[in-house]
């Protein structure tokens, strides 16, 4: 049995490092893409991403549900049941890969470039069962190392292709090659490390597990709809109503935002197992202590990242891509607020996943999808807000639906208690984040453009400033003081001094 604390530290460190390397390599490639290809190609690449997010609905949330079903048999070392589940998983995901190929290739009036993008995405589903095995067995770091290594090599070769030949077709072919290489390597590693598995078991899966699996899959279907609508239609709306050139400028900002959001998501995914262990071994009171500490930490990280991002983003885009790709300050303000609010959700989503609340979350995601799409579409067609309409649609749906519903679900169905206290804290964290960034936005208009040196020092100062203000503002909370004690011990190896 793997030690939870050791697995948490290793997975967290590797996930953070892998995400930083991935973000750096992807952003470098984005810079080269902008310098070597036109804005229309940049917008088309973002549009392809969104189309594939919609096509990936075929996955139906099977991955998360199947990974969850592996936790208990792996903990009990019931490798026969693990083998049966993985055999089922392999067949399902093979079908999903072929389904995406068929769906993508039947879309009318799509060019050859999109066909290549479809193939690359479909390949990512083959051998997914091997990746999920490592994740479920608290060895997510193995998958992260494999993914970041192959992605880094792929991006380097893609950069060379863009610089030398400016060939978008070759760029997409390398995407296919990188995906295939990552899949083959993780499959080989899984067979080497888990030699007791046949991957073609004939053992029947118990009906109780099948029933739980069906419920989790059904619950995840609605969650998938929410993710697709919220994250997968923004670029489609911008491309349709504002054009690919506007979308091309927005994708530079979106890459930074998605990278930071993914960083937080990867770290939280690495420690969900710890929350799950607490959920089955500790009292409800101890579970709530862990929840509030996690909420406070996520609120601190969200506020600091959002504030730091707003400090440097405009000048960074101007220096790297040029003034033509800089969006209005108010648009960037909305981008950053949306980023902060999205990261704050991780506190509730991580506990919902750890406690297995897939089924209870099903209606929330559908309502969120409807509010988001309806609001964004109404604003972009009935007003002259432009790109701000889409961003406001995301923020409004977050506040109207997720803001209260997600903590209520965790406390009502996870802890069987009232959600009044977490809602008060959640409100305070949202107000603090929006207020601090809002003050910064007003003051930012008076600051002159900065060069690289000024950008670095200002960014560092912003991170420190936001951290200090946040800790002072919430110093009355016991979880804030607990976090300070933990950080003090980690940095100095000594006890916290009152």
C-alpha cells in the first residue's frame, strides 16, 4: 500500500513541474506560431480545439467513473477485479476513439487540416486505460512525466517545422505523432509494472460495481455537457460573431489563463486521493477542517495568481506578440476575474470528486450549461459588448449557479450538514478577489508601459503584495493561521511562533 503523504508530495511536485514545463513549451510555440503564421491560422487552431472539445462528448465521463471504480480494488490489491475493469475500460475507450474519428470525419465542409486534428485527438483515447491505472494507483506522476516528456519533444519539433517551413499540415502531423508516442510509451510502462494483469480478462464485474459505475457515468455525462458548453463554445461564438482575427488575439490570453487554471487543477487532482482517504477514515469534523484549509489555500492561490496575472499580462502580450494582439484593459480585467472565480471552484470540485458525488452533481452542470450559453449568446447578439459578452456570460453563470450550488452539494450530500458557513466564507473570498483586482484595475490605468525588467520586478511585487493583503484580511480565521503555521514549518523546519 502506497503511503498517502508520500504519494501526495510526489504527485503534487511532479504535476506542478510538468504543468510549468508544458505551459512554457506551449507558450514558446504560440510565440513562434504568431511570428510565422497569420492570425487566421492562429484563430483556426483555437477553433479546432473547441470543435474537438465538443466531439469529445463521446467520452461520456467514462474515464472519471472508471478511475473511481479502481480505487477500492487497488487498495485491497484485488488484481483480478482490476484486470476485469481495465479490460472493460480498454474496450470502451477503443470504441470512443473510433467514434470520434467517425464524428469528426462526417462533419461537412471541413478542410483536410481539421481531419488531421481529429485523428490526433482520437488517438489520445487509445491506451487511456493505462494512464488511468497509474492515476488510480496513486502514481499519477508516472503519467505526468510521460506526457510532459513527449509533449516537450513534440513542441520542439513543431517549432522547428514552423520556423523552417511554415507548414501547418506538418505541424498537425507532428501532433498525431506526439500523441501516438505518448500512448505507446505509457502502455509499455503499464505492462512492465503490472505484469500480473492480462488486459484481456474474462472475469465478470460484480453487479454492485456495475450499478455504481452506471450511476457515476450518468452523473458525469451532465458534467461533460457543462464543461463542453462553458469551455468549448467560447471560441465558436467569438469566431462566428467577431471573426478569426479577434479569436487569434484572444487565444494568446486564453493560453496563459488555461495554463494557470490547469496548474491549480493538476495540483488538486494530485491530492484528491488524500481527501478521499480522509472521507473514509476520519470524522465529519476532521473532514470539514480539511475542507476549510483547502478552501483557504485555494482562495489565496486564486487571488495571488489572478492579481499577478493582471499585473503583467498586458505588457507581456505587448512585448511578446506586439501591440496588434493587445486587448482592451477592461477585457483583460474580465479574463482575470473569470480565471480567479474558476480556480476558486477547485476547492469544492476536489472534495466532490473525493467523496464520489458524481450523481448528485448531474443537474447542476446542465443548469450551468444552459445559463452560460443563453447569457453569452444573448449578450453577443443583442449588445455591442463584443468579446466582453462571452466573458460576462462565463462570470454570470459561475455566480448564478456554481457559486452556491457546489458548496451546498458538498455539505448537504457529503457532510450531511448545513452549507451556511462555507457559503459565507466563499462569498468573502469572491468579494476579496474581485475587490483587490478591481482596485488594481483602476490604478493600472495610470501606470506607463513596462519593459522586461520592470515586468519581472512588478510581477514579483504583485505576488508578495496580494499574499500579504489576503493573509492580513483573513487572519481572524483559524484555517488561515493554520496555513501560516504549516508554511512556516515547511520553510524553516521549526514550529510556528505566535
